[in-house]
C-alpha cells in the first residue's frame, strides 16, 4: 500500500520536480518511522529494544485483583 501511495505521489507531482522530491522524502520518512515503531512494539521484551518485565511484575503485586 505504501508503494502505491508513493507512485500516486510521484504521478501527482510530475509537473514540478522540487515538489515531487519534497513529497516523496516526507512520505518516505514518515513511512519508515511508522514501520519502525510498529516493529519496536511487535516484541517489547525482545532485544535490542527489549525491556525487563520486572517493573510490570512489581505492579501486578501491588495492584489488587479485580
């Protein structure tokens, strides 16, 4: 879907090269950021961006069961 959106952006801005480059750069950077965030949240406890589950375990000990 992102590739189709980039092709659409390129087609819309065919008449002006600077606008086409700017639109493509902005869109590409935003897609890379979104994919990176999704990948980071895919496995929150896996390295290299992993966190330890100890704080969550402490919180579960403090909070009473519902």
